C-alpha cells in the first residue's frame, strides 16, 4: 500500500499541492536589508488580525474581540500564501528550529521568522537571555538545510540573522502596525531578496530530513506512518527480531508526508486510490478542483467518475478511511457499484410525499435511508461528518438504543455503501434495527412528538422488508399487504363475515382497536407511549386481555349501536376477541401488522345513529 500511495502522489500535477490552501492569520511584514544592514519596509498587511486591547476598558475589550472580516487576498497576501507553502513548520513542535525555547516555531526557513507578539513582549520585559538564545538556535538549525556550495544562500542567511538578532525587534516596536496589533497576533517577517525558488530549495531539504526519523544512509522511518513505542512498553513486539518493520527512502517518505498534507485539506474521506486505472486518480483530482474551496465527498467523486468514464462499475482501488489523522480502515475494492436495483420507498403511512420515490444509488441510500434508520446520527449532514468509525458521543441527543445499534451495525453499512459489499447488510440485521428503533420511539414518545419519525421508519421498514433477503422475490410485498389489510377490514365491517382468514388480519385488527381505544383517553397529553404496554404482551391471550382491559377503561366514551344496527368497532372487537391464533403464536412475530393497523387510516367512523353509552341528564329525568 505504501508504494501505491507514493505512486499516487508522484502522478499528481504540481498545482494540486496548492489546492484549498488558506493563509494563516497574522501580520505579514516584508523587509529589505540595505548594504549597511539597515531595515527598510517593503510591504506589510494583516490578515484576520484583532485590534490591540491595550488600555481599553472592559466594555471596549469586549468589542475588540471582533476580527477583521475575511476578504479576498491582495497581491501581497497572495504572495505570502505562496511563501507559506515553503516556510511553514509542519512537524511536531519538538522538531522546530529552537526546540529548547520554542519561541520561533511558526516558521521553518532561513529567510523568514515567525513568532507571537505576546511571547516576544514577555521575554523582552523579563530581560533574560532566552530570546537571543532562541534566535541563535533558530538560525543555527536553519543553516543545516543550506548547501555549503550555495554561497548566495549562506550570505542571505547571515544578513537576515544579523538583522533579526540586533535590530528587528527594536525596529518593530517603533512601527504603528505592530503596536496596534493584538497581543495574540502572530508576526511573520521575511527577507524579500530571495526568490520563491530559493525558499523552496531550502524547504525541500527541511522536508527530506524531517519526513524521516532514525534515518540511516538515506532510509528511515516515516514520520506520518510510524512512532517508536518507547513510551508504550506494552505495545512493543517483544518477540519480534526487529525494532521497526520497514524503512523508506527519503523521496518516498516525502511523498507520504505530502499525501497526508493533501488528505487534510484536499482529498475526500474515505479516499479511493486507483491501482489498475491510475488515470482515474488524475480525473479524481480534476473533479476535486472543480469544487474549489469545498471538499467533495467520496460518493460525489465516484458519481462524477461514473458519468465521465461511462462504465457500469469502477474498481481496482484501495479505499482508505482516516480518523483524526490516522488511518482506521484500509481495504481493496475490486468492483464498486454506485447504482442500486429495485430499491423504492413507498409512503404506506402518508407523510406528504416527502419519502415516496426510488432510491437510485448508494449516495441516496446513505442520506435518505441509512441515516434515518439511525435517527440522523450516522452522518452529520451539515458538515458531512461520517460516524462509521471512532467514538460515538453519548449525550441527551441520542437514545440508548440508537447508541447501541450504531456501534453494532455501522461497519456493515459502511461496507455496503462504500465497498459495494451487498452481503454486508443481512435481513436479520435490518429487521433488528427497524424493530428496536420504532419500539424505542414509541416508548419515549410524549405528546405525539415522534409521530413523524415513527411513520418515517415504518415506511422504510415496510418498503424494504425483504430487500436484504437472498431471494426477496419469494416473499409477499409488505406495502401491498398493508394496503390490502385496510381494504380487508372495510370488507369485514360491511359484510356478514364473523371470522378472520388468518393471524395477520387478527394482528392488523388489534392495531386498529388499540389506536381507537387509547384515543378515547381524556388526558391532556396524547402519546404513542400508550401503545407500549400492549407490545410487551407476548402471548395472544394476554394481548387480547390487554385490549379488553383498555375497553373496560374507556367504555364510557365509546358509543354503541342502536337496535339491530352494527358498526365497525363492535364488529372488529367481537371477531378479535373470538379469534384463536395458530398454536405457539407469539405476538412479537406479528408486530409489523399490529403497527400497520395502529398507524394506518382507521376504519372506525362516527355515525349519526350511534348514541352515547352514558345517558345524559335529560334522558335520566325522562326515565
């Protein structure tokens, strides 16, 4: 895999390394040094610099926290951004040019010096020797990256070093733009005589050395891939005959370092690295550039690639997923299938048509199905933060059930969506997620706050009930079945039938009855949690007993028929109470039909011929 990453970086055009670069906040100062060693200001400009809070009142200080509005870079700041790519200290702080004092760690160049104003002012006030020592250390280390044969670079180093050691800080404290800058401002001063190529040449030497550690004869350990476990003795491989498992040449280590820099600001996560069709890497980079400042997602890139190469599938690439700068998943994808077949969400339980439609591809499946299955916790859509790996924050915004289901099943969904492993999501997993998720919403419902979310999940569950089965075509369509059940209940209501044809009709009727009964509650708060006690009953007889008790509780509010006229509630209640389910039937296996009956349109209608079971005061008087 190391070789594939190196090849990937080496195949990239040079301009890629400048994509999505952002200028660091601070005050930028360009100086010229005369023959006499005097400082001459060439240009200065601040970027997102806070005003000074010196001498301000508390009220003024509060206002001073406002920063300058970010704007388009001027020509000078654009030059500073270009120089930033060849002057910025990129490695651990203990590798900075003054590692003991750690005062000048913002830059790593013999022709630029960066520091925080607050730090410098504190050192000056204390009048100790740490500041001169830090400057000497900085330029001493910078000298190590200049070739001894390059006399011009050595001359510029000495000129800039002399000015920084003896005059720069005194000169800066006399400049208005410096004194007016906030104490937290980072100051970067650079010598304008060296050209960009001069900065770059020295910087390349800096990268070549620091991209490796424990280097010997041009080979070493990559800074980005390995760490010595000296401080973690229990992670050491005690039985291994070697301390490290591989070493890289300098150029490869530099390519690995460049790869990780690009990954942070340019490359998508997860990232495909094509092996068999390396020209697709170039196409991918061009697509990334089309987005400019926004970073496209992996699935958006694959979608564009499918459109451009006109192939039914893409494959032959490694898929890398990073979390907090570390690679947490690496897998080879022989074939990626972007489109899905036969996946459609039907609004069995109407929600205004927002869900109704075909799921064409895995991108739509991830956002319209998978994320809703996990209550919007799989993806933070505003920031496109994927939670397939790493810790899941457990707080008041996530239920215990969602937390557990996310940890249990998220990797399967990652493999299904990103690696086209269609077998990754098994039907029993899908059923477990939907059952537990809907039950959890019902249990926690207050004042019907989860009504929409429950119906949303029910639509997904019923629409894809057998989608993840090996042979889904051998099963009855749950969408049609639910719709047929409602028609069947109306037929029973209007006919002379006195029995259900099967247990599914019984379960659907139970759902209809429960919804009707609990809706008679006179409490101020209506809630689906009233359904929870019924769902706890496993035995059919106990389930019917719970319905009978609910009827006993709310019978005063239920109208009854007049004379020989019958109506839906009487009819379904009578048939339901008399139904004998098949032996060994458990109501949990009929949960989908119970919920279907509960959340479907009711067959119970008010009729003018119905009279209240509780006589009115007038009726009592006449009696």
